[in-house]
C-alpha cells in the first residue's frame, strides 16, 4: 500500500493491538485498535456532516465521502504534520488500508448481487449502442490523454499499463452512483432513467473486464508472458466459480423459503466463500475485489437468499467500513502536487477529455436512436457519472505504481468534478413533462353536481398488511349500479435509500424485458396479484403502480400522480397499525410526515384510512358485503366531502349508511365558521350546509339502506355518548376539520395526531373503545387550506415527481 507521505523509506515501527490504558502511562493513539476507532469515528462524523450539508444540492453521498477523504489527507488537514502524525501516522496506514479493502471486498460482493447477468441479454439494441459509444470514444480519448501525460508529468511509467488504466478511468460509469442520482432526480423509472441504467450496466461489466486486463498488464514483472498467465488464470477462475459454485448457491436458494429465516450456515458459508474468492484472485495477481464481485454475480437473485445476504452485510459495510476506503484514497491525494500552469492545464485537459468523450459519444448515438435532443444531452451527462468505481480504478493504479502522486490527484479531482456537475446540469438540461393543465381536471372532489360521473381514487400503501382492508373499502366504494363508475390507481410507496438493497428493489419494480427484472413472488408481486384479482372479480379498472423515492420527497410522487391521473381523492394509510389486542401501534413515525405533506399539497381531496380490519383479512366479494357506515355531520366542506363519499358507498346493496347531523341546542351561530384542528378560526364563511343535507335526504328518501338521525346536543359529552352508541359500526366516515366550535371540545386532552382532526383523534384514542375503521376526509380547496402544522414548513426539495413504474 502507498504511504500518505512521500518522504523517507524507513520501515514503520511495530504497533501493538491494545494499550494498557492512560493510567499506566500508555497513549492509546500509539496502539492499533484505539487509533483505528478514532479514525473511524472521525471519518463517520466528517462524511455524514458533509452529506448533510450537500443534501440541498441533491448530491449523492459519495461526493461527501470523496471530499471528506481529501480534507483528511495532505491536501487540507494533513498539511498540519502534528495532526497527520497523530491521527494518521505512517505505521497505521496498513491497518487502515486493510479495513478499507475488507469493506471494499464485501461492497463489490453487494455490487455483484445487484447485477443479473441473464437479464443483460434482454437489454435493447439502443442501450447496447449507447453503452458501446460511452466506452469506445472515452477509451480512445483516454489513450490520447495518456500520451500527453507520459510526455509531461508521468514519465517513466509502464506505457501499456498506463494507456489501459487511463482508458478505463475515462470510460467508466459508476452504476451504483448513477442509480442514486436518478433516484434523487426522480428519473429512475422514466424512459431516460431506464436507458441510463441499462447502458450503465453494460458499461459496468465491460469496465471490470478492461480493469482486469489493466491489472494483468501492470506489476513489476520482466517477462511479457506473465500478464497473459494472469489474465488466463482470472478467466479460469470465473469459469470454475460459475461451474462449481452456481449449483451450490442454487441449492441453498431453493432451501430458503419466503417468510422463513435463512439458515445461518448458508450465510456464513457464503461470506467465507467471498473471502476465499478474494484470496484466490489476489494470489493470481488480480485484486481481491474481483473474486468477491464474481461471487456476487453468480448468487441466484430469486427467493429470499440474496435479500438475506444483503441485509446481513450492507449496513456494516456501506456505513462503517466503506468510508474508510475514501479516506485511504484521500491520504494518497495531495492537491498541492498540482502546481504551475502545466499541471492545472493537464487537469483541464483530463476533465474536458472525460466529459467530451462520454457526453458527445452518448449524445450522437442517442440522436441516431431517435431520442429527443434534451433527453440525449441529459443522458450524456448521466453516463459521465463517476464515483467509487472510479476511485477503485485509480487506487489500483496508484498501488501498482502506474499512477504517480500528481496524476492520481488530477484523476481524483476529475472524478469529483464530473460527478458533482451531473445533478445540476441534468436538472437544467432535462425537465420531465410538466403536469397537465388543471383546466381540464375538474373533478377534484367527491362532492359534485353530477354524481354519475366516474370516481377516480388513488390509494397508497406501504406494505401488504392493510391491502385486504383497502380492497374491501374500494369494493364498498364502487357504486355497482353504475357502469365503470370507479377507477383505482394503487400506488405502492417504497422508500429509496443509500443502501445497496434499494437498487435490488428498483430492479424488481421494473417491467419484464428491462435489465435486472426478476420473476419472483416477492411482496410487490403478491400486492399486484391481489389488485388484479379484485379487478377481475369486481370489474373495476385497477392500475397498480410503484413509487420509489426518499421519504422526504415521497409526497411529491403522490401528489404528482394524483394530478396526472386526475384523481378525486387520495387515500393514505395511517402511520399506526392495529395490534392483536386492538390498540394502535406506530409503524414508522416518518410516514405521518408524508401524510401531512400530502394533506398540505394535494391537488384533490385526501382521506387518511385508520385500518382496524375492515372486512377481515381477505377480500369480501360483492355478494357478501355487509357493512354499517356512520357519517357524523357537524358542517363544513370536509364533512360534506365525507358525507358525499358515504352517499356513494350507500349505492352498494351491502352497505347500510347512517347519517347523524348534530344540531347545537344553544348559542347557535347564524353562520357556520370553519375551525381547524389547532382551534383557530379561518375567519372564512362557508355555504349553508342545510341545502346539502336536504339534497342528500331528498335523493335517498326511498332508499331503506340510508338512516337519517338528526340529533340535538348541548355539549361534547352528549356527542361522545352518541359516538359510543354507534361504536359497533364497521366504518366511521368523518371530516378532518368539522364546522363549528363544538367538535374542538371532544378530545382536548389528545391532539397528538392533528392530521386526523378533533373527531378523528377521539375515535383512535385508547379511551374510545371501538373496532370500527376510520376514514378521515379533507376536501380539496383552490387555495392551500392545510395550515395546521407549523413544524411542516421546512424547505423540501423541489422537482417533478415522475419516478413511477406502472
């Protein structure tokens, strides 16, 4: 391994593992383990802090880790020799590099798990052509740049190895980093995102082959036949591993069943095989990471086995050990070696050559494939993404003495610059189609003049837990007396994170025929099957979709989908689920903030569904539906929207609807005032609700399934008593912000879920005993009406939300 300093050739002193403690006169930083702990903690704090600072710029975490590594090295903090000799002394570099390479070893194993070689055959001709152009032209320009560098700052290095390393460094596309940039820009499942991922996957495989060739050509050997034997042995390892280990891994995968824990023996055996493969390839003369990568590729992607491997490995590797690799690179990067006009001119030349080759090559071929100009240009910048893979190439070149200090620093800055500019340039060059004009989008609420028009519902869910109840709710909403009266868009909300398994999740959400699609009966497949069965049995138009985004921008996907699909109401799952004892337990607190943002930004009405097992654990057919729905009515637009939904449900022959208008006995205001859940009047008068109630009663007067119970009350205790009398119903349909001041007194002690409003908080509180599910409805208004959460006013990333896979 290279040292972080260039002076002196004396062997570093030996370091013991642990100290005897400061009380016995030992300095812990003179010992390997305490010093490694300090280094790891420093790296984590700095890189995570930089990632937080760069988050508004929508940069991938790899940018923060590269910058953090450079800052810790001789380019910045390392200029202070006392700091460098204390925190990163020469004698500790071997331990640091060993830990970093162990992290790299298992990270490449995870990267191999992300690739399904069988699916690469299905990559379209356009993606193959773009990938070929994205490799060929930059590789050729890299060769040209190598002649310039060898004539100036890289004199004396092995010509052939340097030529290949420069070609690989300029032609590579960082597939994992590209996936995360596309996810951040919400382009991952758009046409341009699919094309970029397909081309990058082909590029990735070709780059690893070329890198293996470059490593075989490098080294301190005198015989020209040695590189041939190295490359031949590497090919033999790949063939042997495929023939011997593939059947073993398939046997392990078949013995792992969905819903059951994976045998620990299989996990340990696989991880040991990864280390053994690394040892073999390192002994051959190729980097140990190649063996780990090959094993990751040949592990079957079907079933829970691959997922269990990822779950066991990724957090420790990606979160703890891998950042050390960036520090190891940073300690070898000294920007101060780039001095003078010539050196800075060479940096500009390398950056220009890298960008020109990737962008122009991809752009021209994309135009030949009849892509629009903006999409072709954006695809060129996306394919120019570098990152960790680039650093791996550069570090190997540095360790093999193919790249000197100055060339290494230039190439690291090139990788940092090209990755950093990707996001802002793509945002400026390519913007997905704007939302359709709202003038043609009329039915944004359930309450409407013509109730015979089609109702479009966007229902969202995080997991399969509440799918049966959602389907039963939709079954009750379809108005079977009308032809094609209900259209459902079922949106599976899936979180995208920095974790490697998030890439696997994206692959499984794609359509067949695209790279990385796996025909497995995963949770997503079960969900789709459930909705397809509902569509066939109920003859309702159902469109299952998948949204993949971070929790901070998930509401953008929901709102843009509702706008694009012209939904009248969005139904969101409550962030708590029912336990066996009937109490509600928080699933994930983050989901409540997603709901609040949707309530604030939705282009239509919104309903939050508190699931208490509506209809049981299975889809109830139309002939067996027998639900009692209660709609308490205090007045106001939200209550009218809830009542309009209830009236529509009453069209189903299996639904019994009870409408309970509450009339205040004394101090009745002349006009009803809308009051929000924080107790502040909006100072805005709404239309008289009596006319709406009269229309409902007149239209449903001959319907025996609708009960109208007008009740006069004088205080909140009487209202709660009425609710308890109806607690045996199946579903409460309520407005989030009911009219009048009386609802505000219902549950003053519990306002921990203000998104449910005062009545909703009462019905989900432990003090109110009921098995009824609750649907809390907020009606859409032209102006922003959801002002109840000052804590939600933080700045959110902007951008169009088109990251949807239908």
